């Protein structure tokens, strides 16, 4: 028998099938060890054949193999889909499905000892009367049936446990222990009465057929409860479920809700897990010991069989598109997987992606709406503050008088506030007032950010740190000015205004250690009259009943990006962060600070009028030829040597121009240029942007992929992105 094997080597030249002779009967998807180029490497059997074109004398044999396949047949179909649609190497796609510790057996199982009674009717007369610990240990086990030896040693002493083993009263059983700690306080389950609207939605999405649903529900409308009931229905049919949440929204509340409802049937997959914890969670799913996975985008690759439903919450979130290699769209992968399993795909959001809502209008998705909060609770009310007017009236503070007054009222009544600013650090840049030089990272073409707590200037792209400057490196002037404020500065100013108030901060700088998110949120939740300042990680997934006020410090920040999605993302973030207020019994208020109070994005956001925003945005995109009316392809080319990068870009352009001659009406826009951020981590970056009509999109895309594969070079990195989320 000939096994057709892909070897675990990340090299485009060997990213293909190799034939090996195998005598052991195994299944497709089995991991093998094979000789390859004078060494032994791991590989995976993707198919079998009765014959081969390799000469018998050159045909090598499989050295060894696992007993069971670790890549399911469904996964092989998904791998082929991703290779075709995202121009991935096969091995890059395969690695997405396997925890890194599984490869080369880097992680060992954690084995612990469990103590059990040999006989519940044990004769304690054999124990000395003064052996109090031994007797108490036996009585404890009579009630508990079994317990970890480590726990017994701590409670009753290791010598007592050892003696009971010698007397044959208890036996020690080795078991594999899961290393994952959820770090959530699992509250007692409450009976929740579903609204009529929730019941209707659950009934619809629980149908056993492939159908993408767009669940458009306002913040606080009870979407999470809908998700959990739909998952419960799938489990009752003997099926499994995938629940995806953006990494930033994987809050303790979300994890607690699912653990509370489904207990040990839930496995978690997210970046906060160590390699060994991730391995344990993956293995629970692989062995069928957990039937529900909750996680970020990587959870779409979980080894679940017989899927009954896939749910993607906050479907508009850009993190569902992988911007690092391998690049892929989670939603496209989810569609393929749902179709393969003939199950529902639910895309939920309070602010759907414009392209998703367009698909719902065109009938590609079925639209389901939840327009009201649970218990008919009112949406938070907005106050828009014109910051130009504040300056004209002598207020140069980062806080408007309206926001200060609202904060004072909120805190004096024992309530909580959340202040949103999507800029971490203390101040955003260092500018020379004399020559205009902006101090940038020497490795990246981006301004450095002042971090007062650490006393350094930081690059937010490569994490390089620099000493504070006393003079301009360009002209030597000491007349330096620091730019826009960040979260650290906001906290400092709040402490001056409200010295007795506890102020918490949550951003990427103070949440890098394990469980940091959990500890900050736990303390904030238990502190009355407190303020939480943060970046977009505070905008989603949080439910604090005492939060009655949300302040948006600099709403305009997102609108200034040269990106056709800038208005959409600003609308979404405003709506999401506003939704944190008034989720309990108290009404919520939002103060939005802006220099453009009449911008259509704000006018729609303050009225929670997504549909009018969508119409306005769609009209702009139709006129300017942006998605959903075209598909954007970007070829990103980077390297150490700018001359080589430019030459490679020219070679791409020459070949793409030939395609444009073939499809003049479909390749609508074509341009090559330096990236807006020309250098990141010492790599010079150029890009080719294309907008392609829908008629011949697949043909043009595949031709571009062929060009990319033919122009691969050792010292140049290039890849093609479909509808990239970031054009910088």
C-alpha cells in the first residue's frame, strides 16, 4: 500500500505529496515518521494509492505511525478548501488544526494519583486508636468516594495516607489531569425566562440544516442566552457545538456563563492558555470528553465530530480575519464547515458588518432581529459634546464640563463609570516644535509613544523601548511637545479630579500577564463608586449592573484613518461601548466627546439607527467602488533590501497587467505603492491593491495566486490577502 504523505516542513518547495510504502493498516489523517532528505521527520497521511510513479529502489518506507488518526476526514476537506481559497501552503493549513505541543510530542500528559477506598465497609479496628488522621481520612473518603492524593496529604498528612495504603484500606489510581484553570467564579445557575422573541430565534436556528443566519440584536437583547439554548438543543440531539467570540471579548462573564450552563462539557481555546493547557483542552475535544468549544478564531479548527451548530458572536469584529501568516477568514472557514456538517451558522452582532447585512438583504443570509433589550429596558441616552465649543469657552481639559458633571453625579450615587479611549500609553508621540520632526522607531516607520509609568518611549509595533529624549535627534532643539493623550494620562487626570475614587485601567500594557484581565475586572466589579478606563477591550462582553455612565473621550480618533471602513468601525465601537451602560436596573447615560458633532456616524449612533447608517455607508461604497460591490485583493511584498522589494513589485505588476488586458472590465482598479507604514521590524513594505468585480473574481484571484507562487524568493516575503481588514 502506498501512503501519500505531506511532511511537516514549512518550505514551499516541499509542500506537496510524497509517496511512502506502508505495511501497517492505518486510516487517512494518521501521523507518521518518515525518512526525508537524510533525516527523520513527522508527516501526515492525506490519502492512499495502490500504485506510485516512484521507482521501487527509491521508494522509502514509513518508519512508524500513531494508532489513531489525529486529522479527521472533515479537516482534510477544510485544509483543501483553505489551500485553494486563501493560497496557503498545505502544511500551514494543517498546523492550524493541531496544538503545537502535539507535534513532536513536546508536551507530556500530567499524571496525578487519585485515592479510592478498597471497601466502604472497612474495619477500622486495625487502625491504632491514636491515629486520628488515618481515621478522619477514611471517613472523608467514605463521603467523597475518591480524592486527589495531593489534597489528602494536605488535609491529613502524607504519612497517614501512606499507612492506609500499606494497610490496603485505600488504593492509588493514576489519572491524567487537565491543567486548564478557567479562573472564573461559577455562580449558581439561575432560571431565566426567555422572551417570546428569544424563543422564536432559538426555534429557527435549531433547525437541522445548513443555513447562515445573521442575528441582529441590540446590546443587552439576550443574544448570549439564545446561543446557549441553541447549543443545548444541539447537545440534546447528540451533536457538538462551536462558540466563537473575539479574543478581546472572552471575558470572565462569558466563560462563567458557559461553564455554569454546560460544566465539563465545555473546553476553552484562547491565547490566555499555556501550551500545555491548550493541549489538554484540545485533547478533551478530540476524545469526545467535551462537546462544546468556546474560544477565539482558532476554535473553528477544534476536532469536533457531528457538529450541530456554529455560532460567531460579534461577527463584525476584524479579529476574525487573521492578519498574520497563515492568513484566512474565520467566517469563510465557518461557512464551509457548517455546510459540510449540514448545520446552522449563526453570525451575531449589535452592529453587523456592512457586507454581512448586504448579504442578508440579498438573501445569502437569513436575517433575524432582536430590536429590544431584555425586560424592555431602555437603551442608554446620549449627550454629544462639541469639544471646539469647550475650548472656545476656556476649557482645555481632556474632559468636557458635561462629562465631569456626569461623573460626579454617577460616583456620588455609588454607581460606576467606564471611560473609553482607544489609545494606550501616556501620550501618543514626541514632536519637535522647531523642525517638526516626529520621533519614530528605528525599526518601524511609526511614531514612538510615551509611557510615563515605565519612563520610556515605546514602539507599539515591535515593542522596542527607548530612553526619554531631552533634545530632538534631528536638530538638537529641546523644544519638544508630546502628542495626544493615552489611557495612562486619563487615569492621572481622573485621580486629580476625584482623589478618593478608585480608578482602574485596562489596556494591552497592563493585561499581558496571565489572569490580569480577570483580576482587574473582578476588583472593579466589587468596588462601588469606581471608574474603569480602557481601550477597546472594555467595549465588549462586559456586564456590570452598577455601570450607569460611559464616557467616550475621543470619538473622532477612528474616523481619521485612511480606510474605507473607518466610519463603520467607529459606529460599531461607539454602539458597543455605549451598550455597557444601564445593563442592570439603573438607566444608562453616554457622553460622546467630538470635534465633529454633526458627522452622520454620530447622528446614527446616538439613535441606535444602524439601518440608516447602513444605507448611507452602502451608497458611498457603491459610488466609490468598495466592498460589498467589489472584492479587494492586496499583494504585500516585504524584505530587508528596498531595491529588491521594488524590483519584485515591478515583476508582480508586469504579470498582473497581463491579467488586466484579459479582464479589462473586471479588474477595476490597480495600483502599486509603498505601504502607509513603510517599515515594520526592519522590513521594507510595498503593496499592490486591486479591486475586482464579481463576474470573473474567482478566475482573476486564482491567476494572482499563481503569480504569487511563481515569484516566491528566499529574501522576499510576499502574500495575497482577500478583503484585508488593515491596509496600513
